[in-house]
C-alpha cells in the first residue's frame, strides 16, 4: 500500500484549502455587502458609504418589507408552489429520463422522442400565446398557472438522463433477470442509487420555482395571490410607479419610505427572499456526497 | 412487434411528459407568427401580415449586427471559462477529505448564484471604479488603474470574468455529483498499479467526467445567444456599446417606447434557429468524433 | 417566457425626474369654479339635452377597472384596493360600483395581455401608443357624444386649454379617450442647483453666464475638493445645460431654414460639446461619468463632494435633497438657479408635450357615461374650495389615495402654477383659509422652515424657499421664455420604432467627444450616420405631421 501522507500531498492539501478559502471569501463578500446595505439608512447608502458594515443601523427596510402581513402569505404561497411544482417536476423528469436513457435498440423511436423534447428548449411561442393558453384553460389566478406550464424542464431532464446513463449496466441486469418490470427496476434499484442526481436536479428546480417572479406577475390578478418573489418585485415596481406619479401624501409610511430608497429596499427583499432556498441547500448537500455506487454491486 | 410489446411500459412512462410538453410548449408555438406580422395585441392574430419585413427592419437597424458578434464573443468565452473553472473547483473540492469542510466550501461557492445581478452589479460598479478597491490594490502593486467598465476592449472580459465568478457554483454542483459516481474501485486498482493522485485525476477522473462536461457544454450552446441580459444591462453604458451591447439589451432599448412584440418575436425566432443549428451540429460532432451521446 | 421586463428605479428617475407634480388642486383658472357645481348641469351642454350629469343611477351600475399598484398609497385602517373611500363615494353619490379586474405592478403588460385575450376592463388608463393600437383594434368606445353630453364644464375648460393635446385622442373625427393632462408647464423647466453654504461662505454672486458658473465650480473645487459638476452616462447634465449655447437636444426645433429639425444635431450643439470636452479635460466633470448612473451622480451631492448639480423639474429637494439634508444638515441645501447663458442670448426652457395618458373606455362597457360622471366627480373634488368639503377632501386626497382611481383621474393643467401663487401668498400673509388641497404642502414648507425636517425639504425647495425652483420657473413661464418641442403630440413612425437606437448613435458619439476620444469635428460625421440610419426619414415625417 502506498503511503498517502506524503509530503507532496500535504503541501497540496494546504494550498487547496487556501485557494478554496480565498474563493469562498470572494463569494461571500458581496452578500455581506448586501446585508450591510439592508440594515443601513437610505441616506448612508445613497452617499455610497456602506461597504461591509451597516451605517446608521436601521430596521426600516425590513419593517417596510414585512409590514402588511402579506409577506407571510406570499411566502406561504411560494412554499406551496415549490412543493407542488418541484414534486411534479421530479416525477416527470424521472419518468421521462428513464426510458430516454435506454438505447435505440431498447426503445423504439428514441431519436424522435429526443428531438421532440429538445426542440422546446430552443424555441417558444412567446408571452402572448402562452398567456392565452393558460388563461383559456382557466388556470389564471390559480397556483396551477405557476406550476403546470413549466412542469417538465427539459434541460434538467437531460442532465438527469445522463446521470442514469453513467451508471454501470450491471445494476439493472440483476433485477431484470429476476423478472422485474421497468417501473420496479426504476423504483427499487435505480432511484436509491440516483440520490445525488435527484438532489442536484431537485435543487435546480427548487431554485427556479423560488426565484421566478414573472409568472406570478402576469397570471395573478390580485396581490393576495402573489408568490413571494412576485410580491417583493411588485413592491419595488410599484415604488417606481409611485415615484412616477407622486401625489401629496402624509401618513406613517412616509417617514419609513423616505428612509428607504430602492437600494436598501431591494437589499432587504433579496435577503429575505433568498433565505429559504439557502436553508434548503445545505440540507440537500448530504445527498451530493453520498457515493452513487456504494454497496450496490459489491457482492 | 415483439419489441413494442416488450417496450410498451417505457412508452407509457413517457406519456405524461409528452402530454405536458405538447400542451404547454407546442401549442403556443403558433405565436411564432408574430415575427411575420406587425403585431397589435388588440387585433391579435388578425394583425397585418408583413412577411419578412420585421427581419429586414431589425437587421438594418444601425449597430444591430454588431450586437450579434458581441453576444457570441462574450457567450463563448463565458461558457468555456465557466466550464474550466467549475471543473477545476469540483476537482479541488473532491480532494478535501473531510466531508464537513467539503460541504461548507460547497455552500459558499454557490452563494453568488443566489444573488440577482441588480445587487451584484451595484457592488461591481463600486469595486471596479477608477478609484475602487481593485484599482487601489493594483496601485499598490504598481499597476496603472484599469477602466474595467468604460474601456471597450476590457469591458467584455469584465463581463466574462464576473459572470464566471457568479455562476461557477452551479457547474461545480453538477460535476461534484458526477464525481461521487465514480467507482472507488477504479482508484484502488490504480493505486495498486502505482499511479499517483495526479495521474489518477488525469486518466480516471477527467475521463469519466468528460461526458458530463460535454453535456454541460452542449446545453450551454443552446443558451449562447442569451449572453446574460441581467448582467450586461446593469453594468453597461453607452461608451461600451461597441463591444458590450448584446442582442437582448439592444432589443430592450428598442422596445422601451412601446411593447415591441413583433421585434421580440423576430429576434427570438432568429435566435432559436441558430441555436438549433448549433446544438444539432455539436451533438453530431460529439457523437461522430468522440462517441459521446448527449441526447 | 424568456423576456423579463426590468423596470429600474434608476430608469424611472432619469426619465421623470421625480415628484414636482402635485395632484391636489389649487383652483382652476375658470371662474365658474366657485359657482355651485350642481347648477352646471343646466348650462353645460351645447346640445341642449337636459341631462343631469350629477344624478345617481336608479339601478346600481358596475364598472370594472384595471389599475397599477402604487407604493405611495397608505391605506387607512379597513381600506384596501377593493374597499376604500373613493369607491364608497362613487357608490353613495352615483350608485356606481367599481370592481377591480386587476391591481398590477406591471400595468402596461396587463393591458396588452387583456387586449390580446379580449378581456379589457370597462375603464382604464393607458398611454398614447397603446391608445393607437386600441383604436386600430376596434376595442374602445367612441365617446364623442357622451363626452359632449356628460362632461362637466370644468373638464371641458381644462381640455380646451390646449386643444392640440385633446386632438391626440381624436381619430377620424371621433373621440376615443380623455387626455389625462398634466399639472402644468411650470413643472418642466430645468435648473442649476448650487450649494447654499459654500456659495455664501465664498461670497459668490449668482451666476449670470456659463463662465460664472464654471468659475463657481472651480472655486468650489479649490476650496472643498472633489470635482465640479456631475454627469451620467446618459448625458443628463449635458442635456440640461446645452440650452446655454442655444442648443436644444432631444426635442424638435425650427431650424434656420424654417423646417423642423432634431435639436441634437443642430450646429449649436458643437459649441456645447466643445465646452464640455474642455471641462472634462480640466477635470471639472466627473472623470468616471461615462459609467455612472443617476444614483451614482447624486452620491456626490450627498457626500459633500460637489456643489453644483443640474437637475430637472424642480425635483432636487425630493431626491437627493432629503438625503443631503439628513447627511449634511440643512445648511447644505442646494438652491435653484436658471440656466445661465453662454453667448449672451436668452436661454429658453425646452418644454415637452405634457400629457400623462388617456382615460379609455372599452367597447364592451354597458354604461360608458358612468365613467364620465366619475371623472366629473374627481375634478370637482380636486378643485373645490367649499369649506364644507374640507374634511372629505382630506380623506380623499391624502396618503396617496387618489392613485387608487388611476383609471379615471385627470389633472388640472394649471394646478401647480396656481398652487405656487397661492402658497407664496399664504407664506407672506399667514392666511391659509383659501388653500384647499394645497394646505398640506404649505404645512410641509412651514415645517421645514421651523424644524428643518428632512422629508419636507422637497416641497420647501420646490416652492417655499426664496430661491425655490418654481420661483425661477414661474418667471420663465411669465416671460414666455420657453421653446416648445415641435413634436407636440405622439411620436411619428420612425421615432416610435427606432427613436432610441437613433439616440444611441448620438449618445455614444457625444460621450466620445466629451471624454476626448474623438475631436469635436467628429460631430459632423455623427450627424451623417444619424441621418442615414433613419434620422432623415424621421425628420421628413416630423415635417409632414407637425410642420407648416
């Protein structure tokens, strides 16, 4: 057995850690800046004096964003959307990717299927026909308008398909010989071993659903039905609409509003909107590092 | 026939996906017609038919053609650079023995991906200003200040590098997942044969990672005409239109007076056709010369 | 699905320049405003149908509306977009129930989608370009007759103030929308704002010429550091100061040979560019302006780095003024000055076609006259001076609530001018009884004068200060030192389709000239590219539509 703890290896390890650490720092700094902005007064931000630490610490941006109670509702809607949407995504992805991972001999007409799906990645009808369709199906103003149109994300499906293909064939053979149907092979043999793939593709689907604000904006007619990002985005757009036609206004929000310009508002918005996904990510990570093969073939 | 009988289950599994895709992706495709009309939402598809004149219009717009080149240039380098950086990082991360450390690093590198360009751009503009932090650091090293954002030659590279920084976490995740799928047995037998870690990486890891890399490459090609509207829009300015104006930013400015559905549809169609050619072409090449099947 | 509409704060501030406009009345200029409104129904119509335009409906009438979401609205307890004081008043006064089809942060997209799916609300507001599409699509009602019969005297008098605006809603002799008008021209002139305490401590006099201004800039730089004048990548400052040389960029003007031409390509621009190029070389302009946006430019104000800021529409006080005062104290306010001349000739203020859109009624609306009644009511409430209404006025017009009725509100084109006159008088006399809806602005101004409350500085600098924006603008209007954009109406085809790309050619070129990458003579090459890229065509169209 070769001795791994050689001198070269140790040096490499040290350098590796340093590089990774430096990169991480680089990655995190803008986020720190974002947080600092969100906790600062708009004056300090407008003066450009906020870098990594809040100036004129204030919770006004968060107050503004969270006031209304609608924020919580929007968050719930988003969570609902992610749960329904991603479940649907994964079911469709898995069901579609598995047959497509077979060869031409194992699946007749495979090429046609593939072209059928991939073409949709490249070309789309555009906003208006899609809207007409969704509205014609009676989905407008329901959560289904957010979840059904993108139910099968082809890009992610292709990625998943390739994960399946990268598995050695022997895995399935044993089960097939035992007389298992494709569905059984899929569920009992493949899925347990595909956990990293599911976690990866699942993460992408979650992030997509969570961050999409545009669909909510066009399909929901009242702010009560907005998912979170749509809600936050709408508040900012409406600030702009307000600034376009400012009327004389008194009232309590005035003082809070003047404390906030778009930058601090956006910062608080972004942070609040990103928290849930960022919490999910470490949870999913443990699936990334589990070996695909462990224990499945040996013996 | 025996084949189909055996295979029917596979076809059945495909059915739900086909239905969804057909309904939500194929039915709206008729909207492509908008590219050939002078579209008025009030008239819908009774809008006047203008054939190819929308195409003529957009291609004869001053400086539109140059945006195609800019888009291509920036995209290609972003894709190549992005893949290289992601792969290198996945490899480096893979070498970390402690799972916990691995996870921590992994979380951090993915963070920039969560931020929107509006925020990141604001920070970038500050950092890259003539008297910003980066130039100050360069000054300490005796280098003259660089105009990252206002110099036409440098601007595209600023875009490329900052975008790689923001997005490499995404690729790293995919490559790492693929790396965990590599059978440890292979490494063990290589070790027994006397191969050091570096050789192992070259001959085992990279080789087995290649399909994933090619996959990501080909998928990115479908995106080559979306050189990153959010990023460029927030960071560009008239002085760098020469090299920094991409198709989407140009069309956006064009449409700012009124919703230019026709122009949007026209450019969209153009992009789709070219992307299709690129993807089909690269899939063919990858298959022919390297034996890789992407699709 | 691939396109997102990114509307940024910065874009908005750039194009509109914040605030300035107050939508709370002041009196109209027509003498009938004091007369009891209820009698106007008898004298109103030329078509002598005795219709009581103020009568409520016997059976309840429902109108669907689509409105934009607006962050400036603060709902009092128990009110929201569906239930609020306006809707209640509409029901009480007229038996008309308003129903929201949508409340959207992306109103214009919703309008387009509704057009495409044939599901337009009964009444909504939109811009001129969309109106054109609506008319072409046959989706909106011809309201010529209804307007004639039902519109109140007040509305008609406001619309008559500028018939060219009214005519833009007329297609083929028929009226298809009611122009929303604007708060008036006094809001349009630009100013140069100069920091008060610096100017006073250096004992400098008001700038009479551009050279004076530059002198002030240089002295500020010497004494306080920084650079002299800010600028953005869109040449905001340049566009504001260019009139000093008789150049009027971005509007259409009458040229030497009597035809109409684009202001940005006239020979006077060359002098303006030359001056700016020199200033850049001398370090007076921000060296990084080519990548700066408005927020960045204003940072320097807030930081105390510069003392001169050209700004549009009297809005400096609102933004960045509030932040400047919060950061640097009340002494650091900037005051408004007219644009000084560079060549001894009077500097004119460019003025644009001012109309905030159109009130539009869908063809499917069953009771189109109901809409007119609501507009009548709005204007009546906007302009009433009847003390009995004072409390109601407060409820209706505070907290940004008028934004709820975006679909039907209309402006009084002389409101701001009169408001300024009224407030100035009240400041002198202390008598606030006739201020009507201007009262809260007045209070704000007084608040600033006593307590230096940052949030009130906007109103103070717009109208209250001795060197307020409106004091300068009023004089400009009174002396008629304005130059109207000859394109006094909707853009013509080439401009609507490619106006922004044509401007891009110029902005890019001008920037290169100013930073010194190109000599000033490059201007001649630029205008040739502009012309051949479509500028000539645009010019021809303008002459055809708006020329003599």
